[in-house]
């Protein structure tokens, strides 16, 4: 770990909403070099999450900022993933401003604290009752909800921490990063196109680049 990384971790560990100055998104985006490395507080409306990047995007008067949440507590991460795309739920983020490696001007935030309006004590996704959904075709209706589905194993993509299951020709990608190691082992031990029946419980999320496509973030997997 580099010295700069250690310093950033120390700064972020001290960050609390109580002392981090609130800054407007327009200010951050207009002068990113002024705020780079600083711990600030930003308020905005939730637009969408990107679980594969462990980030979400908030909007403030038309100015959008990407926020990475990988350092948050599990309950806070679960609460973010349960927010529906374009829900515009008010969110307050405290964290460090940093530059994208491939951009001279673009910046993002690495969150140390997230407060979601109406959710002072977010519940773990595992503690929310799952709805049994019979057909994959109905999954887009359950965006941001916890569901249980059944399907046949097709293949896994370990580099994406995901696998795909089939149900009468309809396929759904399932991300398994947050399930127990023994359940991950079950997935990774499956032979490609084995058609092994599986039951998956998890949160439905839309792909950002598709108006209809969705995937699941698994919280539990079992072999039928």
C-alpha cells in the first residue's frame, strides 16, 4: 500500500457528517482539483446503482456524481441496492473526492457514510421477505425488491462473480459475491450447461445500459 493510500484511509476513517463541509455538486465538478483528496458532504437524489462497480450515482440540479460504496457497512450497501432506479430518493453522502485514473477532470466520491431519507436504520436484504416469482418475464416489475426464483444452471463467469440460469428459454444473470463461501463453491463446482435446478433468492436490479434487462444480486442459493 502506498503512503498516499494510507493517508487517504486515515482521513476517511475520521470522516463523519458532523465536520465534513457540505459542497454543491456544481462546485465539485467545476473545480475538481480544488476538492481532490478532501472529505466533504454532498446531498442529492438517487438515480441508479451499478453493483458491478460497487457504486451509485446521485443528481443535484442536473449535476451528477458517482459514489463508490465498497467501504460502507453491509447494511448500508444493502439499503443502497434496494433503491429503485430513478427513484430520486434524497441521499446524503460523506466521503473523499478523487479523480478517475483515465480522466484529467472527472471525479467521484468514495463514501464513508451514506444517509438515505426515510431509512435511518437500513435493514439487511437478507431480513426482507422475499416474493416468489414464477416467471423470469415478470422480474423487471420487481426492480429493487427481494425475490425468489427457480431455474436451470447454464454457466458461470468467475471474473464477474456471476452465473446464468435459464427458465424456459429466458435467462437471468445472478451475481453471487455476497453469499457465503460454501454457496459460492456450489456455483463454481457446476459443469457448464449442466441444467442443474437451482433456487435463487436475491435483489432484482436493472442493467444501466438497458431499459428492460435486469439481473439479480443473490443473498441465498440452493440446489433443488
